[in-house]
C-alpha cells in the first residue's frame, strides 16, 4: 500500500511541475495558454509571430542536398530556381549553391521535441526547380514530411518521423526511400530501380512502373495499385500486403503476421511465404500453364480447380510456377480469364 501512495505522490508531483511550467509559459506570453509550441531541447517558446517568411533566388543547379529538422520540405518544378520558407528565425537554414549543387542545411540542434499548445502554423522549406530532372537528390529529414512533385529525381530520401510523398516522377531513375516512423505514398511515377525500407507505418504506391521494386517494412500495411515491373520483392513483418492490377515477370511476397492478397496479377513466377495469415493470389491466365508447390501447415490449399488439405504439388516442367506456403492460414490461387 505504501508503494501505491508513493507512486501516486510521484505522479502528482510531476503533474504539478508540468502545470507550473505551463503556467510560467503562459505568464511569459501575457496569459496566453494556447497558440504556441514549447521546445524542450532548446527551452524556447514559438508563436506565430516568431515565424519569418523569405525567398532566396538561386542560380541553376543539378543536385540537391537537404538536412532538415522539423519543417515540411517541398521540392517541386516551377518557372524559376528559388527557395521559399516560413520558419522560426533560429531555424532558417544555411543555403549554398556551388558548382550546380544546392545545399540546404538546418542546425541539428533544432531537432528536438516540441509540445504544441494550440499551435498549428505550418513551417516549411520549398525548393523550386525550373527544370524537369535532377542528377542527384539527397534529403534527410528528422521530424517532418518530404514532398517531391513533378520532377524526375535520382538519389535518396530519408525521414525519421514523418511522411514521404512522391508524385509525377516519370523519367525512370534510381530512387531509395527510408522511413523510420511515418508513411510513404507514391503516385504516377516511373523508376529504374526503386527500393524502400520502413520501420513503422503504411506504404502505398499507385500507378508506378519500374524495372525492380523492393519494399522491406516492419510494421504497417503495404498497398500497391496499378503497378508494372520486371521484378517485385515485398517483405513485411506485421500487417497486410494488398495489391491489384499488377504486371511483372516475377513477384516475391513474404509476411510474418498478416495476410497476402494480390488480385488481378499478370506474372510468370510467384513466390509467397507467410507464417500467420492467408496467402491469396488471383492470376490472369490459365492454371494449366503453371506448376505448383503449395503448402498450408494448418490450413487448406487451392490451385485453380484443385482443392486439397495442407499441400498440393504439380511439376510438369513448365516455365510458369507458383510456390506458396503458410504455417497458419490457407493458400488460395485463383485464375481469371485474360480479357
């Protein structure tokens, strides 16, 4: 019982300290208890009045290097080369443009935890490029979103806590994306080789073409709609893999905990593996053109018109094949007519 009272006293003291701290902040702001953000790392207070808006005109450049702490980073095509920003004064980045390489770097000390009290001002760095493509893009964002629009880019985008949005990158270059905690969304884009790693959050790609697509995610969902590639490799630890309208030479899907559901896929080779979940593919074509190795340790299997308990194998030496297994769940391979 004494321990219970002790913990109650500790929690009450913490709440009191926090209350006093915010009361002090409110006093500093003239009694204003909302409409500000308090940064614990720098021990400073941010309000809308502290934000600075600016524009920097730039000479042409082919490469972009960005280190950002907190703001929304936007990279897009426009009519002139420039940077627009809306930031607290202490977060205005160092900008240089030498030999065609644009560098935009914020002070790493700005990467600290904020508590927002009714503060909803958007802070951003917007990079505008007057050409269609860049030879190299290297973006690292600590806490904030990154958006690339209407540009053909090659390089890497890495976000610790936030989202990556890519739209209308159509020329087919290599791109790598990394998200620790957040999401990835890609629309209407072409790549040579595309790879993505994600620790926590959702991945969504729509109308994407590439020679190779590789996705490795730990926790979240992976969704792909209208995708075309030579090879697709998708690994997920916990969540659902869902895809529809897919065309590829070969596809590998692996999921530890969750379902694999691939609809309307046109492919020659399927490799699918799940520990706990159902594996379901709907393949455009004729089941007689495929060999099968299917196994469900605690479930049933289906290969077109054939249904069986636990496993089914057929090896006629065909060029097309489906190899799928799950420990807990069913394996379902359906076939639909090629219209």
